[in-house]
């Protein structure tokens, strides 16, 4: 286990009700292509803060990496529904492109 993973797991243990530790751990696990573990951590972040657009985007990435295309689409659509997703035009464009690419696949 890397030092970063250890740190993020400690954050989750010390602050289980904070989405940031779950998100940070999930992003690290996405980067390491540990899809199911990443999805679990990121799902926890979105449960704790349903308006956390970055967590929804990363959850979609984890699902897609693990081959769960429909779950990825659902997560990315949820990201679009967050306050940030409704305001950020570049995020909207990125997610709409990702969704369109999955539809065309």
C-alpha cells in the first residue's frame, strides 16, 4: 500500500462522515485502475454529499473502467444534476461528450 493510500484510508477512518477522504481515496484507486474499490469509495463520497460533482464524475470513471457502462452513464448524469454541474459549462460539455461516446459505442 502506498503512503498516499495509507493517508487517505486514515482520513476515512478518522473522518468517516467527510466525503473528502472517500473521494481522495477513490480518485487514487481510479488512477491505479482498482475499479471496484474505487467505486466503493466514491459511492460513499456521493452518499455523504449528493451534490459533490467531482465525486459523481470519478464514480462514473470507476464504473466505466470496471465495465459497468450503464452505471457510468447514471453517475455522469447525476453529476450534471448537481449545482456545480448545472453552472459549469465546461463540465457539462465534457460529460455530454462522454455520454454521447458511450451511446455511439
